[in-house]
C-alpha cells in the first residue's frame, strides 16, 4: 500500500511537472506570437506609385528602423495619400503569429495620419488609422506623436487572411493638403517593434497561475503521503 | 539798425538754406534703398548648388499670399551640409539700391542656418549666417555697395546649412521665403516733404520780411 501511494505520489508529481513544463512552453510560445517588420525590412521599403504625385525617400536609418520623407508639390490640394511598401521580391509566412504591430513616430511639425496594409495576394487588409500630432525637435510623446499600428489575426475580419502567403506590407500616410495652410511635407519614422505591446499580460499571469497550481497540488500530495 | 535787421534776415536765410540742404541730403541718402524679392523672383528659385557628404534635393511645396515654401533634404545626410537656393543668369539693375534684404520663415521642427548672397558675376556679397528657430521669421540683409556692377546682378540665392542629423534624426528642412515691397518709397516722399517744408519756410520768411519793412 505504501509502495502504491509512493508510486502514485511520484507519478502525480511527474504529471504535474510535465503539465507545468507544457504550460511554461505554451506561454513562451505565445510570447513570440507578434510579428513586426524588422529594421532591414523597413529600410528596404520603396515608394508605391499610386498615380498621385507623392514623392517618398528614406532620409535616415537607425538600428531600430528608418526615417522617411513623403512630400507633394505645391499644386496638390485636398486629401492626399502616399505609401511605402516592402519590395516586390519580399514575402513572408506568418502562420505562427497571431498579430502584427508596427511603431510609427511622427517626426514632422504638422499632424499626419498613418495606417498599414497587408496583402496576402488575394486581398488587401488595412489597419486602424492613427493621426499623430506634430513634434518640436526630438520630443516623442507616447500615443500623441507616436503610436502602434496593429492587426489582430484572430478577429473575424482577418480570419480569411492567408498568413502563409503574405506578399507585401505597406505604410500609408495621408493628410488634407496643405496641412496647416502650408505643409505638404511629412517626416516620419517606422520603428522595429521588439516587445509585444498587447495590454493583456497573458504570459506572465499564465506562468504565475500554473506555478502556483503546481505547488498547491504538490503540497497536497506531500501531505497525503505523510 | 537797418544793418542789424539785414544781418538777422541773412542769418535766417542761411539757417533755412541749411535746413533745406540737410533735408535734401537725408532724402538723397535714404534713396540708396533696400531691395527685396517679389513673387516672380522667388517662384524662379531652384537649387543651384550644394555641399556635404551627400547631395541635397530641393522643391517648392507651397505658394500662398505670403510667400513660397521650399523643401530641402539630404538622403542619409551626415555632418556639415549646405544648399544654395536661388536664380542664376540674371541681369538685374540694382544700381538704385544699397541693400538686399529677404525675410525667411522657418517652418521646420528644428533650427536651421540661413544666409543671403548676391553676385554681379565678379564678386559675391554674403550676409552673416543666422540660425532661425522653428516657427520664427527673420530678415537677412546684405550690403550691395561693394559690388562693382550693381546694374548687372547675375546671381541671388539663400544658403541653408546645418550639421546633420538634427534632433529627431532630421535631415529635412522646410522654410518660406516671404514676398516684400520691392522698393521702399521713402526717397520720393522725403523729397516732397522737405521741398514743401522749405517752400513754407521761405514764404513765411518773405512775408515777415515784407511786414517788418
């Protein structure tokens, strides 16, 4: 009987440890669910010819991303759109990811509106729009002059997206020209996003919960054995 | 007694002549006036030169009632750079002016340096370089007097410069060249004013002289 209970105790401990390991593995996996364009991909972005007379250039590069310039000439008025996109040769398989996030910083003195588009070869999906305020010098104010453009692949709108065949990612910048009665020049930074900015701290809470559960069961088993 | 009166009258006449002369002299002095660029002059501006590790590019991005807004940028610019924005191959007769002045409004989020130049094909006169802060407007002035051929100004330009990148990874400048009144109408009005004052004084003196007689 003693041997049996010892065996069961050891067995349940092993099961618990396996469960704990599995949960830890699962939380680690969920940590890597977000995808973002990396600095090389950002720096390789090219202007998209949309027929509109918008001109785009990369004006600076950093370890975290790149600074771009998009401008329109003096005859362009009203709502105007310019885009930067990953090159034609680029493609990606995002089947292991559940979301896409990209950080945008407005480096201009005027406010501009930003959005991102993902093309899976069949459809183009567009993110939320962000209007970011103008800056002075190098000041950055979170959620005012910088923001996150994101896609949550688990939502109903995006459930048909073919994540295995992402063919391009575009950044769109728009404004009603001339912004502030004179401005047709936008300066902005596209930054590589390292951490998941998902506000729900799922990995940490899962880790805590699973370790606490494992400890409780282990303690209960030990008490039973004694 | 008559001798004293005539002396006083003579003194008055001399003093009036002196006032008239000084008024005319000041009017003549102020006729060496300031010249600024008008709309057509500024619309003809383009990038004519640059210096630095990378090439500069410039474009006109807005025209309104106040002036023309320009964009000058350096792709992956680093270190000291500059660009000249202006017109070449001109034949402007600025012999009536002694100063070239231009107002510049910095629309950018960073401070940029500006200077103003004029050339007669033989030599170039350049203003001092000033830093203009964001949203600030300042006038640059350059003396034209050292130029030998003021009746044949061939080149005018502004120079924008900085040590890149500026704060916020900035290599892009936005600035507006404002229009101004081309000729200051001070000399003509000064002439009329001083002549009328002189005439009034002259008439008054004559009347008082005739009354005393």
